[in-house]
C-alpha cells in the first residue's frame, strides 16, 4: 500500500472513526447524538439503564418495565426485558404489549423508529438497529405481532426500512440489511463513500432459515420459506421455498 502526505478525506468525515480517533467536545456531541436525542435524554436514558439493566430475573423485568416504559415511544406496552439489554434513542423505540427481549440484545433507534408488534420476541444477542448517521424518519424497522428475531440475528435499517408482517420467524444468525455503500471511487475506502438503503418488505407467516441474508430492495411474499444459508437479492413470491446463493426457487407450497 502506498503512503501519501495529503490528508485523507476521512479526517473531515463525521464518522465513528473520527470521534474515536480524536476526542473533543464536538466529537463527544456526535457520540451523544448517535445514542440519544440530546444530552439530557442521554443522561436520563443511560442513567435508568445503569440503575436497572443489571438486575436479574423476574424482579429485574418488573423494575425495567416500570422504569423504561415512560422513556419509550408513546403507545408502548409493558415489555419483558431481560438483564443487559441495551436501548439507544429510547423515544424512537415502541414495544408492543408483551414484547420479550433477551440478554445482550441491542435495540438502537434513531430518527427512523423501531416498532415491534405485540408478542414479538428478540432473542439473545440480536442487534436491531435503525441507526445510521444519515437515517431518515419512516425508514426504520417495523414488525407485526408475534414475530421471532433469532439469536445473534441482525436487522439493519435507517434508510430504506424493514417492514415485517405477523408471525414471521427469523432463525439464528440471519442478517436483514437495507444498506449499501457506494464503492465505485477507488481513491476512497468503502467506509467513506455514501451509504444508502432500499426497503425490505417481508409478508406474514414467513420463515427465514438460519444464516440467511436478505438484501435491500427485496419483497418476500406471505408464507414464503428462505432455506438455511440462502442469500436473497430478488423478490420472493408468496408460498415459494427458496435457497442457495443467490436464492432460487426450490419448490412451491400448495
Ligand atoms: C428448505 C428446508 C426447509 C427443507 O425443505 P424440504 O421441503 O424438506 O426440502 P428438501 O430437503 O426435500 O430439499 C428440496 C431441494 O432443496 C434443496 N435444499 C434444501 N435445503 C437447502 C438449503 N438450505 N439451501 C439450498 N438448497 C437446499 C435440496 O438439496 C433439494 O434439492 P434437489 O431437489 O435438487 O435435490 C430446509 O433445508 C432448511 O433450510 N431449513 C431451515 C432450518 C433452519 O434454519 N432451522 C432453524 C430453526 S428456526
């Protein structure tokens, strides 16, 4: 790799890289706004989580439901939140009645909200994020009722949006990601090129097998099945079973 004396364009970019590299009041402000609407909300939201997120078991769940609900978006029910759940931009997170979130999951909202329908379960270590630095309102993550977001699964929106129906089962370690970086400029790292997302729409009663990847711009019809390991880069018809890389129709359900 060649070295250059010119400053790299990264130095001007307001990115995670810049605020980690050079701490200053301005970069501290960027850090805070990536996690809450403003400093006041950051202190309240993270203060509440410092007090309550460590408490194990049912007592912790009751305490967190009482303490967090007023901080969540309007219309939230009482959620069941295990210990060590991380919530950022809590006022952009609406959790329907009896939503369950397991340990070490992170819900990270932004101007683009996260709305999980009643009875939805987010399993251990799942990463549900509508935070990107150029997030757009209305392009977050919305699920219907009784969905299942599996262990270590990633849902990533903020541009485009992920819109999921009812009773959708997403198995462990799957990735549903709206976004792409531009990558055509070879004098810039991909990380420093514009990021944009396209919507993903998933119907009701869909089963997404483990290690599947669903890419931006895709619509998956009701009752479709995505086989384990499938990479979906094109629309899937209702009742189709698809698999492979890229995913192709394996069979159709009656
Ligand atoms: C798709 C799946 C449901 C099997 O469905 P099935 O109706 O029993 O399908 P079959 O095993 O009869 O296979 C039908 C065809 O699909 C292929 N196929 C099955 N699973 C596949 C996969 N994951 N990727 C690619 N092709 C696959 C088979 O090789 C077969 O191809 P062929 O007709 O050329 O021989 C299953 O393979 C699968 O991927 N399950 C997901 C498991 C999972 O993630 N569990 C987590 C619990 S929530």
